[in-house]
C-alpha cells in the first residue's frame, strides 16, 4: 500500500478536491477559480518531480498534502475567531499559526519539504483572503514558514522547537509592521493606547509562535508512529546505552558490545563527513550485532580461551555465524526496535562470504582428495563445499547509512589482526576492505559515490589510527620514601603499614 501507484493517484486527486473545497464559501471564490487550478496543478507537478524521495512513499504524500490542507483549515479558523472576537483586525494575521505545516514537514521530512510547504500554503492561503490583504498574507506566511524551516535545520531537543516558534513570532510581528497592519506612527505620539496596541501585538505574535512550536513538539511522537518516520530527537533518545538489549550485551557479550561501540564511532564520523544521518548511524551500529546474544561464545571477541568451533565442521560453524543476522532480526522485532535498525541488522553483511570457514572447508576437501589418491579414504567421505552455504542471506545495504555501517563493521573486525599498527598498515587495510566490498557488489544499492567512499576511507583510517595508537612503556614506579633497610631486601614488596612502622621507630 505504501508504494501503490493507485493509492498515490487517489491521494493526489483527494488533495486537489480538498483544495477546491476550501474555496467554497470564500468571498469572490468563483473569480479566483482559474488561479486556484493553476496553483494546484503546479503544486502537484513540482512535488512529484522535485520531491521524488517523499513522493515514493504514500505515507509521506499523505503527510505533506494532509498537512497543507489542515494548515489552511486552521489558518481560516483562527482568522474567523480573531475577526469575531474583541481582538480586532489589528491582530488578524498574528493569531494565525503560519508556521504549522512548514515546521512539521521540515522536522519530519527535511528542509526541502519544509520549503515546499512554506511556498504553497502561502500561495493557496493568499487566495482565501480578501484582495486587499492578499500580498500581506502571502509575505507574512512565507516569511514565517521559511523562518520555521531554517530554525529547525537540526532539531536534537524538543526545546529547540520553542526557540523556532519564538523566531517565527518575531518575524511575524516585523512583517506585520512592514505592511502597516500594526502602525508605528502612533508610537511617536506617545499615547497610552498606541503603546497598549503595540504591546498586545508583540505578546500575541510571540505567544502564537511559541504555541505553534509547543504543539508541533507534542504531536511529533504521534506523527512518527503513524507515518513510520524517525526524527533526530527520537534517534538521540534511542542512543541511550541503558536499553535492555544493550545492557544484556554488556554482561553476556562484552566483546561484541565493545566492538559495536567502536563501529558506532567509525560510522558516525564517516556519516557526518559525507552528510548522511550521523545519529541514526550511531544508534543502528549499537544494535547491528544483537543477534550474537543467542550464542555469544561462538564469536571470537567473546571467547576467553576455548573455541567451540574446534569441534565443529566448517559448514556447521558457518551456519552458526550466518544465523546471527536472523537472530538479530527476531530480537529486533520482539523488542519493537525502529524499522531502520532492523534493516541495518539485515543488511550489514549483505550477501558476502564467510571467507574463513569457506577457506577452511576447501582445505579439508583438498586434504580428503590427497588421502583418496593414496587410498586412505573412500570417495563417499568427501565433504561437499557449496559456496551458498557460506554466504549471508542479504540483502545488500540499501541506504548510505547501512553501507557505512557495513564497511565500519568489516574494518573494525579486521583491524584487530594488525600486530603492529602503523598509519600505512591501517590505510592499506581500510583500502583493501573497501575495494573488496566494491568489487563484490556489496555497495551497489546503497547510493554511495566514489567521492564519498574516498572521504569515508580517509575518516576510517584517521579514526582507527587514533584508536590503535601505540603507548609509551612507563618505567616501574619506585617508592622513593621507603626506608633503606626495607628497600634493600631483594625486591620483596612491603605493605604501607610495614613501611610506616619502620619510619615511626626511626623517629
């Protein structure tokens, strides 16, 4: 349903009919019908052609078009309430929540969607007001909408929505003054009434902006769940390491937990460098290996000494290793993790080969063939080596963030094999793994360009170099104040109490 062309066509038609419905009951609405039709057609065409990422999902289409319709309905309602109350026409444009839809779309779908929403709610709304106020409404609506978009570029805390609302209120008041809806000439006379009107206008403008930001912050969780979207605020909330799965990993699979932290650091740095979602990359990297919780002892980072794979065939070992992807998906579903996390769990190995055990199986096959040639074994005892049994189920990474985590996971694991890490060895390792993934086709669907891969390689090499740097070997610390008769006794270690007793006797 989310990708159905039929449903999308119905949404487009419903939006057009909804916009036409808004003009019924508007004064001189019939004379503005041609203008309205042109704007509606242009709005649909621009959205479909220039916002393809949002247009591909019917949920996003519904969010954009539904948000515009609701915004215009609320603006008309607020305008009617202002005119029928004792506020008067001075404050008509100040009580309208001009930034409502642009702020919602900017936070949930990005700034491009917010700018689209700002422009078209201003155009559509201008046709619903009297002709004398058309340009004033368009200017105030557009300025407030764009202010909300620019003020919500990176919203990591809900309090920033209130700050955005404050800026919206200030800009609404300024544009209202520019268009003469609130006169400044009366202030020069210093009359009490003129100052009262101006103070009331300031209060109403700031209150409307703050209430808009507060309302948007309140409905964001509902909209995220309803349309399957995740804001940066929610990603930061998910980054809490006290999540039950991460706490369990710390206790039962500490090696995997440490590995996940390093992968998260690598992925976040690389994502930020190329403009991908860095916070999402970090959170998904935390959870990408939760499937290892089912059999943590079969993964080398959690092994204390004994290796359970020593008693298994390479095929069985590969099956256990590959199964951690399916186990991770099951755990993610049971714990209701974000769908993007689930996708990364599925994709972080793609359909790559478990090379170690595949190579081990080939060596066993060669050994059996030699024994067969010497008449030491029967041909029926030869093991079957099928490459499909040693590959992960896939799919390959589908997003830039998933591709980055896939590379970070492979590079972090391989970096542990470097005995004496140096900048040249680390750089060579990073390049080898990245080029191998490219040749194997593992990055074909994630959208990473060669320029971005070059940047990612540099970031990985720099970050790993700082993590794997050599330390200075400190000389053993000697007790300078130890009494000479104790310090000469053949390297024996004495307690502080014994040293203190000798010191007291000497005094």
